[in-house]
C-alpha cells in the first residue's frame, strides 16, 4: 500500500554527482546529432521521428546533457509535465533548454518514476506557474522537491508490468478506433468522388461566374490590415483558417469587424460559398451567417436556378487536389481568381444535384456521428489511464 511506502524528494533519487538539470542547447545548424525539445515528449514517449538535429561540435559543448538512454526527460515549458524515459537509441543525443534531465539511481526504476510523475499524484499542479512569461513552466526547484513513492524494486517492477500491459491495450483500442474513423472518412471521400464523377458525367460544364449572381474576392482595403479600429464590432470577419476548420458549413469565427471595418470591406450573405486561394488553398465552406472576408477568400453567391451552394461545395471537394497543385511553386502557395474564371466544372440538372447532395448529407452525418463517438471514446480511454495511474500509486492496483 502507498500509505506504507517511503516517499522521498526526487532530488534524493538521482545518481551521485548527477543533479537534476535542464538542457541549454539552442537550435543551430542541422547536423547528425538528434536533440529533444519539450514538444518532442508526449504521452510517455519521445517522438523520435520528429526530432531535429544539431552538429556534433555544438553537442560536444554540452557534455553534461548528453543522453545515455534510461534518463527521465521532462518538458518544462509550453506543455509542462510531459515525461518519458529516453530510449537507448538516443544514446549520444542531446536536449534543448525546455527539457529537464533526471538520471535516477539504482533504487528506482525509470519506468516506475515516469509513470508516477505522469499520474494525478505526480507533477499535477507544477505547471500552474507562469514564470515571467505567458508560457507555463515547471521550475527545477519545485521539480526537485516532488515526493516520489519508493516501494521495493520487486513491487516497482510489478506495477510497471501491470501498467505496461494496460497502456498497451489502451493504445491498441485507440488505434483501432482511429482506423475505423479513417476508414469512414475514406469511404465518404470515395463516395463523394464517385457520385459527382458518375452522376455529373456528360453534364454541362460551366465556370463559377456563369452559375453565380455574385462572384469575386473578398475585400480588406485598409492598410495596415491590423489597425485596431477595424475590429471588435458586430460583423463576423472570416479568414482562411475559419474556412479550413469548417465542416462544410462555417458556423464559427474568431474575429469581427467594426463599422469602420465594414466600410472598407463587403458583407457577403448567409449561404455564400467561400473558397480559400492563399495559405490553405482550395478549402471550402458555406457561410452560416452574413460575414466579411479578405481577398484571400473567394465568395460565390449561387444562382439557385442553376445550382445550390451545397452541391457546389461538395463538387469542389472532388477537385481540391488539382486546385492545390495549381498553387504550388511560390513562396506561399496560392491560386487566383482567374483559376476559377477559366476552369469549367460539371453542373447536371437540379434534380440530379439534389440527389447527390441528399446522399452525401446522409453519409456526412454518419461520419460526424462516428467522430463524436470517437472523441467520447478517446476521452474515456484517457480517463481510464488517469484512473489506473491513481490506483497504482494509491495501492489499489492489485
């Protein structure tokens, strides 16, 4: 039982002459030596595949933080409290300044201490400090004083084995859920392409201008664009990220225009199809409210005698890859209004368009249901992990 376990400050569980420290390596010229940043530590692992590298000359300047494998690595900044055991494959690597380094003595197993620090009883609360910046941080002075349970090594190993088995099963469940969700999304994309390509085959091909009663780029004439007087009013101001983050229908916005902002822009009506032409190319969404947007977004107000905004949005999704390819090659990927003025797209009769939309709406609703269930399942699995960790270190995990 944890109540009978000896608890000691973390600083008393390290190797002699190896005080708890942090990295000092700064990003520099890319070389052959991997180095671990705070963001490379997540969910008990070092994300080896995403590590940046530094030169051997730079790494040798910081010998005290060279990894041997088996050390505890703790993110101190940004998302503080992420903990992992350095894998042996990183022997000879180094760490960045956002990472704490703990070389444990033989009294404790690194995996045991790692699990404890990740538990609700471990580092919880140490990241609440803000230091002198907006980023959350863990101070080494606090880290050194964290009380760690120290049962016999046999008990440590038993708990590590139990948690390893349980966490592996949880990881498998998460992977299977993600695979099922990905399969559903791929089914939707496949059905989308086949419906449009097959049922619209042989139909009239028109430009977007030909099927619109209003077509053009958004407006944001004032310079500088970040002038505070333009913002904070009642008029939603949509940007490329809002379009990209929508799920066919744009329902959220992060910024608004004032009367001054509206005066130098244009208010597009609810139902307008938005198409991004810079940064996030060829992303689409239909406005769920009247809104302004900048010239990095094209607006299409459809002529309902020829098409619907829903059909147009679905149809453009089938050619997104081709449209993105047209924008490659510049410093910032972009396409322009002429791309859509010159491009012709399939527009079958309205009854056929309506059947396509109805079928895709039903399938989209099913995918959304799966996404909601997936999110709930992920939350439940994460809560299960927290519960198991709490049980392990409160003596309730037999």
